C-alpha cells in the first residue's frame, strides 16, 4: 500500500511497523502542544496582546 500511514482500530501504524499512538492527536508532541496552548489561553488579555505583538502577529 502506498499510503504512509494506515489507520487501524489499535492506532496509527507507520509503514515500517512503528506506532504513532492510540488515537488521532495522541502522537509525539501532541501533549506538549496541548499544554502550551492551554497556558496561552489562560493568559490575561494584556499578556495575550503582548505575546501577539512580540510574535509579530499584530502591529
């Protein structure tokens, strides 16, 4: 099969037999991204504005 990932009931199998977690979104780095996102969402409005400005998302 030419697909790089094959979805199965047990999780996502890679072509070489490796495993990528047990469900969509549970792969490597997902928990880190989720934690970071929750931290950003919990910032005050002023802190969010400052972060956006520092990241160049707003002028």
